[in-house]
C-alpha cells in the first residue's frame, strides 16, 4: 500500500476555459494569436492573465479567489476511475493543493463529491512537508520539492501544454505521464516491484 499525493488543478480538472472566459469579460485586449501559438507549442503560461491587457484594479488571480469556484465542477472521468481503482487496490490518497484561501471549502466539497472514499485534503504550497511514497502533479516546481526524498520515492509528472518554470530533475525517480491510464500503470508497476 502506498501513500499517494494527488494534485488538483490541471491534474484532476482544468478550469482554464472558464478562466479565459472570465478574463475576456474584463479584457481591454486579448493576445489571442500568442495564446494559440503557445497552445500549439505546449508552452502556455500558467497565468493566463499574461495574455490579456486588463483594466487597472482587475487581478487575474481574483478568478481563483471566488468562494464558490469549484461548485458544480467535476474531475476528468478517467481520473475518477483510476482514483477509485487505486483505493480498491488499498492505496491511501491525499489531495494536496496550493489554494487561494477563499476557494478552499468549495474545492474540498468538490473532491468529497467526486471521490467520496478519499477524504484527505491539505492546502499547502510546500507539498514535500507531507510524508508520502508517490506524488502526481502537473508542475515540476512541486515535484522538485521532493528531490531530497529517498531514491525510491516515485514522482509522476502529469505533462500538459503548460510551460514549466523549472527543469525536470534527472536525479529523481520521475516519470512523465500524459493520461491517467499511464499514471495507474506507473503506480501499479512501482508497487509490484517495491514489494
Ligand atoms: Mg496543478
């Protein structure tokens, strides 16, 4: 049985279309060509606000501060299936997310609704403070926090179209996955070979 840290945003659900719509409703200008080019090259900036000229006083991150931000949202069906399978296999799931304070409750309720059998949810930007065997995250900046963990710690980088501000640390036991089916295979293989 492994203790698995699972990230939330982008890894389990992607609200970028809603964020784009929200930004567009205020925008003076949208650098749409740059955005499309970055999408094509898998080089999208995590802060979508960088693709807009916004009126003074509008902070792009305000979108995430909305207290009901995750109400009615659902996770990827494939992720839900794999998480339930991991729980069936006896693993412990801990959702860990760097939250904007105001949306914490809404995010927690969404996770409880979507995966009722995994109730652990921690909000922190220092994910490596949590003792675990495996992390699944779309951001290398969080994965690299675990570089001093024992060598058998497994890091799974959920690779997406977003540009990483840090490099992949080759000294780590780290694999890139592009879908939840691959994430399950990596975890399953890791647990079988570890025991
Ligand atoms: Mg994430």
